[in-house]
C-alpha cells in the first residue's frame, strides 16, 4: 500500500512539473491530445468527426468570360483537375484520381470563391461570392484585385483558370498572387505581389496577411502536382512554411540526394481567420483557416508581360 502511495505522489509531482514547464505546448483540449515522444511533448489532433472538418478545394480547368468589372465577373467553368485539404489541426488531403467535368454553378452558392483567369494579355483575379444564373453561368460579386482589363466587355472562351472554394464561415479570408520559392528540403515561401483580405461575406478590409499563421496551406500547379504545408511565417509581404504532403518530385532532399531549389509565380487563397476564437482563447490554434497556392507557369509570363 505504501509503495502505491509513493508512486502516486511521484506521478502527481511529475504532473505538476509538466503543467508548469514553460516548454510544454498548450494544446486545444477540444480537438487535440498531448503526445510524449523522443522529441518532447507535442499536440496531436484527435480523430475528427465529419462535422469537425472544413474542406478547402482548388480546381483547375477552363473558363469563359462574358463580362467583368471592378466588382464582379460573369463566367462559366469546366473543371479538369481538383484537390482538397482540411482545416488545422487536421492534416487530411483528398486528391481524386479522376475528375468529372463540372459546369454546375449551383455548387458555388453560399461559399467564398476566388477566380484566377490566365488571359493572354495578363492575369485577372476576383474574390467574393457567386450567384448561379440558370445553373450554367456564375455571377461573382466582390472585388477584382488586379488592374483594370481592357477586355472586360469582351466574350472570351477557353481561358485557363483556377476556381477556389470553401464553405462560408465567420472570419477573414484572403486571396492574391506572388513568387513561390521551393528550397528542395520541404520548405516553401511566397513573396507576395498582390493580396486582399476580406470577410466571409465578401467585404474587403485593410488587414494584411500577417493574421494568417499556424495554418495549413496547399500548392497546386499546372502539372497537377499538389503540395500541402503548414504556415510558420506570415506578414504583409511573405508567407512561408514546411510541407507535410507532396506529389511533386524533389520536394524533400531524400528524393534526389541533393536539394533542388526552384521558383514559380503562384496564386493563393486564404480562408478564414476567426477573431472571436483568437480573442476569447489565445492558446487555441487558429482553426478554420487555410492558404491555397497554385504554381502557375503562365502566370509568370503574364506578369512579366
């Protein structure tokens, strides 16, 4: 009996020391458990319920442009590739082997959407919400974050484009584009050229990208390679992190033995930072937010032109 009491006291002392250790991470008890490994104590996500997951989806295909302005875009979309991942703290990725071409605009209603058009004369990017017109055309109402386009009134078909979507949530989202740098060791950084932070309902704000940190992010390029990472650095001019999933060769040094660095222009999509969670509990990792980035080679040529 005495030995049992001694062991219990020792366990309580260790527990108290653990609780007061400044190096101990502060896990989100609603979604995470503590895990002790050789590297120390870490937070791990519990197996989530379907309702815990918020999926962020990027789709590549061709768009038809019918009309546009500083506040909207009338378009159609034929999808040829897609990939999705989940909100933090979860790290689930879904990338189907085949995709059915989808031109149904009803699916984008009640979601936050961004559209990137890779026109021959330059890049056009819009963010906001979409209303379906007869389930064929979509009317995006929000804001254009690129310069005015001289072809706004022209009807143009078969434009390479990216459509990004996520269920509307309360909080702040963002879209933009910049230069992506891959270090060949799993690291990724984005030098931001242009961006816009806006609410879940499409109203834009004066905030910058510095509010988006410790969130999941994804890279998708025209070769249909997909890479997911967690953001460790976020400012008005730079977003950076380290990958945990990739279909791209030479993402990590082990792929070829030596790091292979590369640079590409890319676009990104962030949704959504929740101010209520951050203010009420500063120890909770900011959930329901993510960054989608796409390395698009035509974007580089368009920006240089």
